[in-house]
């Protein structure tokens, strides 16, 4: 019989030395009641405090730990956890005791209806400098990505195993996992979760997350929409510029043929500029196509395949 657990809990931790043991205790208490086999995977994201030692002290073979050489960010930690997770159901949560383990049964129940379920910190216990920008960020992300949930950045989420194996999270894309999953064709649900104030340690994210988050939103949107067809976006812009430039230059050419001097016309500069910009954009699109073509990785995920009857997707 395989000893594969049925539930994997992934916890990225960076300088959470004061929190990990308490979290383990609370978590175990809740998980034992579930009557499921489970594993708890701590990813120590290059902590410089005693986080690693504190986790090592836990004597429980269900607790796994991966330590990064240096701090690589929450997305990298999650990505590593996703690779390791063996359970059919996977839950991610923060390691700072802000996410309450008692919500796990509700997550699992909702996971019967959806491929992934995202937590919504309905009553958030964070300073206003965080909650206000977050409201704006969530509205914009909802609008741009088309995923209808209220809280993208909640670390508390549940997934079916095939979802975590099929999405790639890097950079700071952990904020956009629901969008990444949605674009792959998975269904995304949401439940309200209780959120506690942080008691030990401090938040790892400051105001700079706003700008980074916004830039990432542009990247994510762009990647999802045009990754497989870069020329469609760059070519479109290039064509518009190129055509405007050509029309301007043709007009000036006709004036020149009729005997007017055009060398001192600022319009000439504009026409030439537009044509050059047009060529630039089209070339950029073609380079994009070259890169996409070269990688040639399939974009589809197979749900059922009669060639592989024994495979359980
Ligand atoms: N975290 C991490 N690597 C980082 C920053 C944060 O693994 O570079 C972890 C952190 O230890 C915590 C979770 O990600 O478990 C959420 O971080 P934090 O509580 O600072 O974020 P906030 O709640 O302020 O959004
Ligand atoms: Mg936190």
C-alpha cells in the first residue's frame, strides 16, 4: 500500500521563528480531527533567524522541510512546495498565524465543487495602509483578469493536486494564482476566512508591493493574452504607426511632385518617425514569435485521453 498522504499543507516561512511551533500545534490539532492522512511541508525561504531550527525540533514524520539557500520570495517557496506536494488536495497557508487552521474542513468541502478555492479575508486585521490599496488592487485585477473573486492576495488557498502541478508560479506571481488557474481552464471558488492580526514577527511586504504588484499584473495579463501570438499585439501597434507614417509621406510626396518644397516641413519628420516606429514594433513582434516558436511548449492541459485509459487525471 502506498503511504501517499491525501492532504498536503504547504507553508512558506521567512523569519517566522516565533510562529512555526505554535502553528504546527494548532494545525495538528485540527488535522487530526479530519481523519485524513496528511503532510505538512514547510518551505524555509532563506530565513536568517531560528525558523529552521524551530521546525527541526518538531518530532513528527508528517512534517517535511525544505530550506532555501537564500531568500527567494514567496512565489518561489510556493512553487517548490507545489512540486513536492503528494496529496490529492493541497492547501497553502501563511506561516505567521494570521490564517486559522480551523477553516481547513470548509476549504475541503468547497473543493468538491471547484478545482481551486481561494480564501477571502473578509474582516482583515491589517493596517489601513494595507487594506485600502488592496481593495483597489483587487478591483483592478478582477476587471483585467476576469476572475470573479474578492481577495487575490490571500495566502490561504486550497487546490486539487493537478492544478498545482500545472501552473508555474515565479517572480511575485503568487498574487495571481487564481488568474493563472482560471486561464488554464480551472474553476476558481472563494470562501470567507477568519483572519487574525499578526502577533509575532513583522510583515515582509511594504508599500513597494503596490508598484511591483501593478507591474506584475501587466505582465500576467500580457502573457496570458498574447504569449502564443506576440505579433498580434506588437504587429497591430506597428501596423498602425507604419500606415500613418506612409500616408503622411505619400501626401508630402504628392506635394513635392507638384513642385512644393517639403524639406522644411516638420510633418516630414513625423512621417518618417512613424514609419521607423512601425518597423520597430513589427520586428519586436517577430522576435517574440521566434522565441515562442523556439520554446514550443504546449499550452493545453488534457482532461481525458482515451489513448491512456488507465491514467487518472
Ligand atoms: N514569506 C516568504 N518569503 C518572503 C516573504 C514572505 O516565504 O520573501 C512568507 C512569510 O513568512 C509568511 C507569508 O509568506 O508566512 C506571508 O508573508 P507576510 O505575512 O509578511 O505577508 P502579509 O500577511 O503582510 O501579506
Ligand atoms: Mg501575514
